[in-house]
């Protein structure tokens, strides 16, 4: 079965850029979606189809996807961006990555 | 604005069947503009897809759960439901009903991204 690999945690200083990766076999051929989840809340879609932002999602969130790695980039993250982030694809079913905890220092 | 609300018992005994209902408001469950699904999240873990359906097409199930899962639709009540049989402690999770947009940016297809989530309901399997 298809697997998505994410780093368990990523730390970023205020004013820097956070990159969260999602690895999978030839993931560049798939549509990758990203979700943000804060404690006690349902996940929120922040990127769909690799690099598109739903309305209401700040421009500091962007995505890319090529080869075996998809990346969620958060430019100048704010304290409120601290959350768990999950990547997701469709491969004979909906597949989620294990999640990455983002810490903003 | 589409809204989803899960309901059902919070406690289920091992070997019994977990039944949950999702009530949809702000849109029709028979619309071609959305697809629908169930996703669960065990405590401290990531989301796990249970199953999804679109309009009058086939229902898709997670292969690892397929033998125990049934998703059904009640169009008269604008609801869809989840039944998970023979539950064990491993089925303890927050269960979300979800929906996604079929058409975005002029492109219409089942991309299976989830735009709308219910608040989630915790189902605990315990005797």
C-alpha cells in the first residue's frame, strides 16, 4: 500500500521560512493536499492539488510537488501557525501522512 | 455555508456495532457539487480515512476496514451514516464526517480533498 512520510517535527524561528516535506513514491504524479490541525479542532484544508490555496487561507502558505517529495512552505510563520500538518493523496483510497508538528520559536 | 454535524453514542461495547450519523445543512447531500466521507482519528494519532461517496456513484472504502464498514444515505433527512461492526479498542477515535468540492477553478473531478469537516465525535470502545 502507498505510504506518505513526514518528519515528526519541524521548528522555525519567527521571521524565517518553514518547510514541511511529504515523501512518497513518485508523489509528483499525484495531487497532494495539506491540512492544518490545532489541538481539539478538526483539520483545516490549507493547500489542495499541490499548490492551490482555498479562499481564506493566507498567502504565506504555499505548496509544491515534484519527484518523490511534496513540500508545504509557510513564509514568515506566526505563533498561530503552530499546529500539526498532514499531507494527503488518493491512491486506491485516501492516504494521510503521519503528520508534522510545527513549532514556531 | 455547508455545515456537518456528527451524532451517535459515545460509548460502544467490544464486538458490537458503532453507528454514527452525519446531518448536513446548508446544502443537499444529493448535489453533484460535493462528495462526502467519514474520517477518524485515534487519540494522539493522524487521520485515517474510512470511506467516501459521490452523488449516485460507487462508495469507496478503506481496504483495511471494508469488511466491517457500511456507509448509507438518507436523502429525506439529508443525512449519511456510518456503521462499523465488530469493534475493538483499536476503533476508539474521534469520528469526523467530511465533504469536498467536486468543482474548483473550473475543473471538476473527484480529487478527494476535504473542505468541510464536522466538529467530530469521540467514540470509545470499552466494556
